[in-house]
């Protein structure tokens, strides 16, 4: 389907069937289903996620569990999406001119999706939607709640936004094409819409948000420094991790609009420099996932890694008893971290022609983040209930409990 030479360049085969606004909608709805699955399984194994994020608990039998509310909301959003799909495919039949003319259907669903989080609809996870909107407002400017007000929830949401960076970029592109007089949002995506640097700027916003949160944590540690808290270096190291995404995005934008008269470097040199920063961002992020977010000892000293008190490369205190779960997560995270860093790059035009490939990578990133949340929440639960994990393996200054305080 992708790359079919018989398809007019202005509208590729994949976009005829699944225009960009629908792809954005699918990934947004999939994220809600994934969160429901996170809550459901963690509830099943007796991990109290609402307590960790300081969300109100269900105190009576009359109140349904949180994952049921999430599933109900996801179903409420999925049914109209399916109906919209059905009418779009029935009306257009994949004909490129008709597809261009019917952008109203996918765009109207995106408006419906947004309204569902704004309008106070009762009996449809109202409290959860309100809490989400409030948290999103706070983290959107890089804000960070205090521990007692749900700091861990702010961090989770901001990290999830980094996985949706490319989706946010696509949402901007879709809106830009909708407002353009030269094209429609159901045409082949124009990822240069709005100028050379506007889409890369949108893609960088989640990393900026998370970077500011890390700096806020650093300032808090410095203001309330104790003998056990260290000087806050771990938060600076975490901020550096998010900062490594910016060279990747900036160099991508430069390569996309490469002009040898303005840039004193060859395209090959720019590509190699970009690849260098991709490598740093990918492996630094992978390291942080395993060593800091999950407290595993894979990158610790040989003595800690081979400690007979726990399986190789894992940790002493674990809530999930199946060691294969941790090893599988490490392998999947490694491959998808590397792939996702490359996909943040809008300059890969030869790959951007394969719209189905882009969509697949965005879905896989949702899967990776879904998996990451399981172990990140489990790690936080262990920290709060079974004491600190092994010593900090990057700076040696924090216990895991102090890391989140």
C-alpha cells in the first residue's frame, strides 16, 4: 500500500484509507485503553495506583474500580470513532478527490474528543477527566505538584506526553492543513506546514515540559537540602536526558530545509552529527529507564549485578515475581527507544513517504510507554512499601525513596 508508484504523490494509498486526523484519534483513544489496562492489572496484583498519584480512593462497594471508569470512557470514545470510520469509508470509497472533500468527518471527531474532556458529562469518569485536565494544565507549563498533592502523577503524565511528541506534531499538521487554502487535512500530510521549524518546535514541547520539571526538583532539593538528600545532581542528570532530544530535533529541521549557501557543513556531515545525537539520546534514555525509573541493577557494578539475593541484573525487592517480565521489558524498551528517537526526526523524507510506517511507529511507542508504566509504578510501590532500592548507580547520592521526595 505504501510507496505504490501508481498512487498520485499528492495522496498516498495509506492516507486514502486512514487520513492523518483519524491516525491521531486512534492513538489518543489507544492511550486511554492502555491506561485502563495499566490500572486493571495493577489493581489485580494489589498495587494501589490512586494512592501513589494521590487520587481519591473508592470507599464503598457502590463505587466501581478506577479501571472500570477508564474502560467506560474509552468505550464512549471508541464507538463514535468507529461510526465515523464507517461513514467515511462508505462515502469516500478510497477515491482521492472525495477523501479530500470529506475532511469534516475526521476533524469533527477530534473536536468531539476534546469536548469530552471539557464538558462536565456525569457518569462518564467525570472526576477522572477533571483530574486529568487539571494535571495537564499544571504540567503544560512545566509545573510540578508537591508530593502530597500528586507529584508522581505529574511526572507520569509528563513522561507520557514525551511519547506523544510525534502525535502532537501530527495534530498540529492536521490543524494547519485544515486551515490552509491550498490543501485539506485528509490529503497526504504536509509535515512542513507552518514553516521549517514550527512542527519541530511542537514536537519538542513535551521534552521542554519534562526538562523544567527536573529543574524544579533540583531547586527544591537545593532549598531543603539535608545530609541525606545530596546536592540534587540526579535531577540535573535527568534534565540532561530530556535536553538530548533537542539536538536531534533541531538537526532534523536543518536537514529538511538544507541550503548549502546558508549552512557551512555538508549534508553528510549534518547527518553524521544528527546520528551521533540520536545515539546519545537513545542510549541515555534506555539507561535511565532501566537504572533509574525501574531501579534495576543491569548497569550497576558487577558485584551488585551478580548479587545472589536477586536474579542477574534485576533488584532485591520486586513485586512482580516473574523475572522474565523484567527481562522482556528491558529488551523491548531497548529496541523501541532506539527506533523512537529516529522517528522523532521529520527530515527522513524517504521514510515519511511511508505513512503506514510512521503510524506503526507511533503505535509501538504507545505500547512501549504502556509497558514502561507497569514497571515504573511497580518500582514506586516497592520504594514506598519495602524501603529503598540499591544505591544510586549514577551519582551515588540518593536512595530511591529520597529520589521521589
